[in-house]
């Protein structure tokens, strides 16, 4: 049987070029060799997203983004997490086997407590139980389907380790019920700078969204920070924020030509910014048409995600039923 690659995509923020290179492209690459199970983690987003409009819009944007960029919903089991109740039942079961101390040590939760401590607030302020339990729900996502590999960013590594710990402790308590998954950490991935030169991240408000209008994308590109060299001066392409993005989205030959011109001098940053904006427009044009079409027909997308959820349920149910029997509720 094909090995399983599983990942959840939290619908928060607008997908940007860093997401494309760092997670979307590698996950779509993996989908060629694995049975891929990729889902919109809306109930994870609920820990922070509390208004209906944002939840709907961001879920649709993320789903449309992945579909437009090449996710094949016939091959990949692509669904909306909240449509698979088995995940939440498994989450509860895992909760009852999970030491509270393990969750106290989870980085994301601990960081919030530490922030509160630092400014002298009540330690629990702003922290809901969903945030505390987040790693257990993520473990349920991973373990229900018997995942072999879990492609995630370095920030999610501890969560996959928690899933492994829980798999091992339930395996010894109940007899082998879970596969123990491997994290596939993307740390030497292509990280690209945002428009301010720091790593592109929604936390820094420095992103270039993939599917904003071409005019809006161009405007962001024009704001990329550079040094103050004149067009005539030779420049180092390796330290230039424009070039660091350009190299991923322009044809290889063009990248080499521009690299040479940087070193020779005579090429200005303004001109390079225009070319980067042109390259992005060309690179994403076919995907943009698909993205726009999906966003025009969110009902079709909802139907597709619901169909994926049925597949996910039939993949996950047998394992859950086995566990129900092991714990004595059936
Ligand atoms: N927590 C992940 C993130 O913020 C999203 C996620 C939810 C996930 N469930 C998952 C990732 C299961 C991998 C496996 O990016």
C-alpha cells in the first residue's frame, strides 16, 4: 500500500510567495509519491479566528490556492477538517490518555504564558482551552489516518513529536493501534525575504500575496527594500532582496543574465522591480485564472471538500472503531 503523507493547512492569513515555495510546492511534490491527505484545518483556526466572515473567506482562499496551484482532488484526499467528526472523537480519546504536563510544555502555549508573565498579566489571560489542546487535535489528525510522513515547517516539529509520543503510549496501553509518524521538517527550504528584508511572514506584514491583483502585487514589489546604489554601480545579487525572490520565478537563463548585469553594473533596482513584478505575473497567470474561477464558485469548492471528507471518513473510521472496542465503549 502507498505510504501516506498528511498535512493540515490552517486558514489564517492570505497565502504568499513564502508559503508557495516553503510549503505548497514541496507538499504538491510529495503528492506524486505518496497517498496524500491534505486538509483545511478550520477547527485549528477556530482557536484564534472568531468571526464568520474571516473563517469562510480564508478557508475558501486557502482551498482555491492549493487547487489553482496544482493539487489534484482526484488523487489527493482534500477536505475540510470540520466535516470529519471522527477527528474530534479521537481527539477526546487522546485527551484522556495525554498527561497534562506534556501540554504544559508545548512551545506555542508556553510562549503565551511567558508573554503574560513578562508583562505582569494573569498567566492564563487570552488563552483558551482550544489553544492548550491544539497539539492533541493535531495528533488526532495525524494518527487517525495512519500517516507515515508529516511535512511541516520547523515551528510544527514539536507537535509532530507529541503525536509520536501519544501514538507510542496508546500503542503500549491498547496494543498496536497507531502508526508512529515521521516529521518531514522543511528547514533548509527556500526561505525568501519579505519586502522589508526579513523572512517573508505574515507576522511581519512584509508578504507578497500570490493572488492579489497584479497591480497590488506590483505595488508591494515596488516597496522592496534595497541599498542605495545607483543604477551604474555594480551590485551583489546574493545580498539583494529583489534578486532573492526573482531567482525563483524567472526562467533560469534570464536569472543568469540578470545576475551578470548586477555584477557588471548598469542595472537599476527600479528596473529589476518592474521585471520581478512581470515575472510573478507571468509565472502565476495560469494559476490565477483557476484561482479566480474557484473563488467565483465557492459552492463547487465546498462540494469538493465535502466529497473529500467522505473519503477521509471512510479511511479513518475503521481505526477509530477498533479503538472504541479496545477502550470498552463498544
Ligand atoms: N498546526 C499546523 C499549522 O499551524 C496545521 C495542522 C493542523 C497540521 N493539523 C495538522 C499540520 C496535522 C500537520 C499535520 O501549520
